[in-house]
């Protein structure tokens, strides 16, 4: 698994006009090819009256890359849209650029520029974020030590994901995968080994600088 990668944080939509042709870019984070294709089909249905619905997506660490010109001249639409994703270094992202023809031909160079520009602005609206691999650590503590566990966790810059108040307190903490062993050792020492600690999951978490 990658330690860190870039993706988009949310759905984004941007629109530009070139010689009366409207280019509408919709960008969405996805995790699977099935999600990408479902979203593409949804937008094709939404923009059924458009001349073209060009798309591109990258899933995983460049493991899956797909694009479609959807009737535009070869190399003028799908590839430029895909190249925007590659240049920004993002993955798990799909872009669909819908074109309503304005009556004036743009030429190959004009199409490349228009699709590239709308895709880029769509990414800006979706917000590029960094994702980092973290381990979720489960800490079981009595109520007397809970405050110390909480303070030490936050003091080390880690994220408390969830707290359950039962007979004992159960704290779920997300820790950078490269720092998890060090943190477990640190917390064990700070509590004199009076809390139970275990790793229970690995996931990606948005980095907040």
C-alpha cells in the first residue's frame, strides 16, 4: 500500500465557455472502476442532450487509467483530460467534461485547450487533498487514566477517531503508520502499562496541515 497519495476531497463542478461552446467539468472521488462507470452513466443521463460527454479516470497507483473522446476527434478530449489528472498526480478520481456545441468549430488545438482548462478548473473546485496511511489503535482505559491518555494522544499530534464510555473507556486513535509502534511504546510507558493497546485496522486519512 502507498504511504501517501493525492486525490480530491469532494465533488467539484466548473464551467467555461469557448466560442459559445459550454464545457462543464464534473469531478468526483471514487474508489473502484464500478463507481467511476456508474457516475459517468449518471451524468450521461443528466446531460443527455449534450453533444459530447468526455471522461477520464485513474484508480489506484496508476493501476487503472481510462478515457473516452466520446465522438470528439481522436486525441483532442479524453487524453488531454487524463493528462490533467496525471500532471496533478491524483488518483481515485473521475472527470467528466460535458460539451454543448456552440456552433463554431474550435479546431484540434482549441479542443485540447478547452478540455484541459475545464478539467483543471474542475479539480480546483473539487479540492486536491493528501491522504496518508494510518493505523487505528484501540486503547482500553479506566476513567482515572482516560484524561492522561487523551492529553498524551493530542499532545503527540494524533487523531482521536472515537470514544466509547462504557464500564471502561474505549478510545480509537488514528496514528501515522510510520509512527504507530513508537506511539504504542510511548503511551505504554506514560501509563505504566495500565492500559490495553492493540492495532485493529489500517486506512487512509486526510492530512490536515
